[in-house]
């Protein structure tokens, strides 16, 4: 029997990789464009669910323009809170699991060490607050949910830090990058593979663990250290402080996430971020076989 999975945000970094994942032969992934499925419209969500008997939903859609969100709170909350709320209601009514992608920005970055799923949340800006509201809506709307928080997402697609560093390294004699924010660089492809694993388990096992989990690639880096790994000596990278690069939205100084709970419950143990970054750089530069959709 065919199993239909709805993927939202199919045009984003994680959504694109979800389309490239090796799903089982009996799985059909539906990734409607925004003009087909409007996640801020109850009628649009209802029509989508009425048309297809989904076995699960993976919500990778989000408003991710962190700085713009400070002046566009309405748009951020519509995408990051209202959308998840409507999906939670629809999936609960359909009796299916909802897998929802969230972010390190729900934390304020003041904790020493790696954040656990149970640590207190305290977003610093509109983006983080809107993503936290989405988490709360998912928890309230569908008991069979899995929230997957991640951070510092990188890929060969769309705009991201890795692609920006490569572009700047080709046009600037040296770079200046913040060194006092630390986190876990994470490949969108690895996030997608994790989403595949947990989604299939939730479909196949009604007793599968639910709740909030973290997934990032193993290890840690500052933005400066990550930039050095990306450009690999092509240009010098100077370390600067956050205060030297002001932005409209405040960033967590510590975005490190512990993945121990995911390893315990789902057996997922992420590879080092260095390997993930090297693979993405090689793909962009044509030295690594690009995975077909």
C-alpha cells in the first residue's frame, strides 16, 4: 500500500534535501508549492488533507529571515506559529504524526555547554519567539508530534553561510568573521536523513518516542572557525567580536545542541561537521558527485 507523506517547505534547504532522500519504494512524497498549499490558510490546509490520505507530515516550512523578522513580526508568526498550529490540528484530526523542524534560536545562548531539550527557552528576538510559538502550537495540537531542533544549517542550495563565505573568498582579499558565537554546523542533507528515519518510525510504530529532540552535526565551532574550514586557506579570515558586526536581531552566543536523546531513542549518531562541510564544498565545486533528486 502506498504511503503518502506531506513535506512543507520543499523549496528550502531541508525541503530540497528531503526530496533527494532515498525513501522506500512505497512512499510518495508530496511537496506542494506555496501557491498550492498556503499554510496560513485553514481552508487551504483542509483542502490539501481532503485530497490525499497522508501517513505523516514533515513541516520544514519556515520564515527564516532572522534580521528582517524584527520588522516583519506578523509574517514571521504567520509562517512559524499559525502554520504549525493548523498542521497540528489537521494531523491530529487525521490521526497521523507531525514532524516539525525548529531551531536553536528558542534559547538565549547563555547556558554553558550543550543545550538539552529540557533546558529553559528564552528567545532573543522575533524569529526565535515565532519558532517557540510554533513549538507550543505543535505540542498543544497533536500529541503524536516530534519537534526536531537544529542549528547553523548548510547546503549547496539556497542562501546560507557556507555559500556566502565561498562567494566572498572569491572576491575579497581577506574576510572578517565573528568568533564569539559558537554552535554546531549542520548539513541540511543530514537533517533530511534524520527526518526520514524518525518519520518512517512514527508511521510504522505507534509506540515510537515523541516529543522534542535535537539534531546537529557532531562537534562545535565558532563562525570564524567554520569560515576558516570553508575557505581552506584561500584567503585570511580575521576574528572579530559580535559587537564589531551589529545586526538588527541578537544571536545566541551559544547554539550548541546535545544530540544524546536522539541517539538514545532513535539510534541516530551524527557525523562530524567537518565531513559534512567538506562534502558540501566539494559538491559546489564539482568535485563530489551531486546526489540526484
